[in-house]
């Protein structure tokens, strides 16, 4: 309540600014953001990535537009957008003029940095303030002309941002999509060219790309195609939706299912075959986290049991598979004469059973604990497993810090080894499909409804006759089965396992992908894994800053989609009910405030 009062008073103060004041504030804010990006090194790191590049005749170095320069233009453009939004100026010319002013102020603030760098040596404090950064900010033209270029570029970008905001959605969307697609393909052009190494694609690839970035004609072509596709879609979308709704329910389900199946076949089955081992390795990791996410989703999303020691079940599955199959002195078959050596397929089943057993053992000590205390308790249990594996007591059995080596790959009935990342990905994909089927059936079963009941209110669920002990232990055991399966695949993927491969951060990542994807949603688990596991791998070329962008992406998702990227239907209904309740309470409070002000002898408060 206090926050709402403060926020409303802040909004009232915002309205007191003049349009020029809004332009100055927006320009200073985004200009300062650009200076911060320069001080921490992000700006020059981006400057090393070309979006559009060409090599002029007779020149050794490429010219064009870099990601760093684009970032500065985006700051100025966003300042123009903010001014147009805050002032509410309806006249297009006036809005563009205010946007140009905001971009000019942003450029002026940025000009402070090269001026200071030319006067004072600050590298003893900010190591990112190099001569290369100075050349970037001044466009290599010296301080005088460089400042002029910054100011003019900022003013033009700010005016363009205000113009975009004032355009109609039908005119604005194609432009935005064209810019986003050009920037995205330019940034990830190395990966795209790596995927397009087939000889038949060489002429197309060379027409679109240099080895530094997009060619100008390639960038224009991509922008035009993206804009045309969005424009056509916006024009025909309403008619297509009307046609689809007019179809019988059976045909609607058939078309929808066919479209989803075709997309899954293209993305999950055919794409890894042409993408290469790197993409196959990334998709394999995504598949492992999807498996673990489905298991933890049973515990948290359905049963409401917050588990931060989930990585322990992952480790149990991996170590079980390793000890049953490895060509190592620590393997059980090597130390016990009568014990057989398992192949991977049998060991996978044993890994799942052992994970279920450990999951039930984990659940017994924490049956009476709820909420945050449960999270702390499960965190402790997970750490117990990690410390136990590293201890001298268990070293003769579990190999301690040196790990278990020489884990063989799975073998098909033909005798062929499945040791390629893409082949292992298909095993993980099949395991994830089976796990998704069982998770879906569990969610809609009597047991799934019991989990949902204890998540909402344990006391009421117990009063209705639900056996809390059995239901909770089943949640821990079945959730652990998914993690044990993922651990078995992980062990054969690496061919060796070590205790340090099972850190707490894995549990945190699995929990994060469930939250980002949507609590209690199986499609949300897949989308969350793609976002949180695939995104850092695609950003790996940005080095140490990739986790910065990863964090920004998570914050943005939680701010814009608090229910998750693909929330369950129940969660959507809950969020909608909360929004309606909040709106009703705010309306009631506003009405009470107005009636109180009207009845005051001093009149309405100023």
C-alpha cells in the first residue's frame, strides 16, 4: 500500500515536467547509461562485433556498422521514444523535434567521456578506457569532428525513435521487425555461416555475408523480407483467424496439431542433423535440463515442495551409471567377481531406480517442513551428498575427487556405439518425450490432483482424506526419477564424472527455468530450458559479459511476463484473478479517497 502511494505521487510529479524537461531528463538518463556501458567495457566489446561490414577497395580493414555503434544509437533512439511517451505529444513534427532534442542531449552527455579522456588519463581506475574506445567514440575523426558526429547521430536517432512511437502499429511493426532481424543475423553471423557450410549454399552465403558481418545488400534484403512478412501477416491475420474459427472443432484440432508436429519435426529432429556438433551439444544440454525440469516441476509446480537439493538425484543417476558400466577399478564389476558388468541401457534403468530410492529417503526427514524452511533443509541434504562423495570415507567406493573414468557409450543392437553429440541428443530427446508423456499423465491423474491440493493448502488436503506422507514421498521419488535419467545420459556424454560437476548452481538453474517458463507447465519447462540453457551458449562469444546479458534477459522476462513465458492455464487464471482483485481494491481506495476529500471542510487536497 505504501509503495502504491509513493508510486502515484511519483507519477504526479512526472506530469509537472515541461516537454523540454522530459527531453532533458531522458537524454541525460540514456547518455549516462551509455557512459556506464563504456566504463565497464561492454561498449568496446560490442564494437568488436560487426553487424554490417564491407572492405572498401584498397583498404585492409572493414568498414560498416558495429554492434557498439548500434548500441549508442539505440540509447538515443530510446530517449526519443521515452519523450514521445511521457509528453503525449500528438503532432508528429513536434514529437520528432522533442525526440531529436532528447537524442541530442544523450549525445552531448556521451561527448563528455572522450573530452575527459583527452584531458585526463583514467586507465588507472577504469581499464576499459583505452585508445580504441576513444577512437570508437570519436569515429576515428578526432575530438572535434567526433563530437559533432555524436551530436548529429544522437539527434537523428532520437527523432527516429519518437517517429516510431507515433506511427500506427501497422506501420511501426514492420520497421521494428526489420531492424531486429538485421541486428540479430548480423550479431550471430558466425554461427549462421558455420551452419551453412554446404557447398550448394556457398553462393548464397557469400552474397549475404563477409567473414566479418552482413554485406549491405544482405542487410537490406533481410530487412525487406522481414518487413514484408510482418506486413502481410498483419494484413491477413484477421481473415485467417476468422477462417480458422469457422472450421469445425475437429478440423481446428487437426490443423493445430499438424502445425505443432511439423514445427517439432523441423526443430527437434531435422535441424540438429544439419547444424553440426556444436549445436548438437547445446541441444543435448537443453534436453538434460528439460528432463530435470520436468522432475522438479512435479515437486514444485504441482506439489509445491521447494527443493534446492535436486542436483543430488542428478548425481545419483550419474554415479550409478558410472559404477555399473565403467572400465575403472572403482566399477562394482571390477571389484566384485560375481557382479556382472552392465551395458548402458540396463544401467540407465538402475540409475532411475536408485534415484527414486534416494528421493524417497530425502523426503522422509522433511515431511513436516514447509515453505522456505523446506528449501533450506533440502539444500542441506543436497550438500550432504556432495560432501559425502568428496569424503575420504566414501573414496574407496566413489573415487573421491579423482572421479570415475572410462564410462562406455551406449551400444545399439547392431553393435554401433552412440558416442556422437547429435546421436546422444536423440537419446535425450526420446527420454524427454517419454518423460513428458508420464509427467502429463501424472498431472491429470488422481495423484496429480492430490499434489495440487497439498500445494494450495496442506491442512485442507489432509482434511479431505489425502495421505500427505504417501503423496509427498511419491512427489520426491518420481521427481528424482527424471533427474536420475538425465544423470545417466550425462555420465555417458562426458565418459567420466567428478563431484565438482554437481554443484548447487545446477539446482538453481533448474528452478530458474521452471519459474521463467511457467510454474506447473510442461511446455513452460521446454521454453524455460531453451531460454536459460540455450541463450548463454549462444552468447558465449561475449565472454565474461554473457551472464550479464543472461541476467538482464531474466529480469526482463520476470518484469514483462511474471507468470512465465508459457504459464499453465491454472496459473493464467490465478494471475487474472489477482489482477482483477487488485484493480477492484485500487478503485475502491480511489473512491474512498475522493469521497473523503469532497467531505473535508477545506475542500479537495491540492
